[in-house]
């Protein structure tokens, strides 16, 4: 899986798969009453750095990407971005921005949420892209964990173990998260949590309650898509 490296120095360019193209802030939006914007599933956010959730809600980055000097690595295929350094303009030139102060960022219209330090075993700060935008937003990320397993060697004649030991094996784990666009809350994407967040849609809640355990695994994300389609939310002015 390829990664691309971005340097931002007054102008930002995005290099991926050998192609060079400038980052854009194109808007895939649907007009709504009173000059507000409907947040659709594929809404393109303005590229830049968002220092707060409120800035993200309003689609108003605190710094445009063109203002910055930054080093980061992004992979649009798995919606993951690693940030090494961000420098913002000051009177004397540029100053390093503490990544802990960044709520999220947008690259090529896709918003990425900063993960807590240690959520992924990386030396850099990691941001996860919102794969679904709406009243409930969705993102996920993977990490590898080592777990201990007992391995045994068996006698081929008797079929009995004659030696055993503990070995470590890496296991990849996927973490699924929900972001509530109206409150900024982030929780695990679980059946109980999702049901709590969709109480304002009693018809869908009834359908979710009717799902069997096997159906939950296959259909819960589809239920989220249905909820986002039926329950509109607008960007905060």
C-alpha cells in the first residue's frame, strides 16, 4: 500500500501514485434554506487545519493549507494521515504548531480527525478520515497488537504433545468510531451506542431492535447510512 508525502510551503501539492495535482477545496454540497449548507455523505470540506470542533462544524478552517509549512503523509485508500510537523505563520516568520491543539484537518475535501496519542502505535500523530459525513459521521482505524499463544509440538506416532511454549503473534484490530456532528461526541460504533444516538428516528430504531445478532454484523452500517439519509443536518453558520 503506497503512501504519499506532502510538503506545504506557501503552496501545497499532493503527490500520490506518481501524479501531481494541487489540493482543491471543491464543494460537493446541496443548497438548503436560509443560505445554509446541507451536510451530505460526500460533502467536501474546505482544506485546512481546524483547531476546534466548532470550526469544523462551520467548515471554516483556522489555517488554510496554503498558509502552512507542514510535513505529513496521507493514504486516501485507507483514510489515514500521519502528521510529522505543522508550522503556522507568525509575525517573525513561522512557528511550530502543537499538534495537540489541532482538532482535525481536511485534505482534498476529506476531513481527518486527530486520534488520541497511543491510539495507534506510531511515532507520529495519526488522523483518521471521516468515511461517512452526516448527522452521524463514521471513521475507523487499524492497529496491530501482540498476543501470547501456546504452541505445541506433537509426536506424529502418538498424536500427543511433547513440547510446548509461549509465542507472540501480531493481530490486526479494527476500531470503528462514531462522531455526532451536532455535539462533537465521539463513541465506539456499537449496537448499544448507535441505538442511543438514533432515538429521534423511532421507525429506524424499531428496525434495528429487530435485527438478529448475525444481521447486526452485516446491516448495522447500512442502518447508519439510512439514518444519515433521513435525518438532515446543516453546517453551523
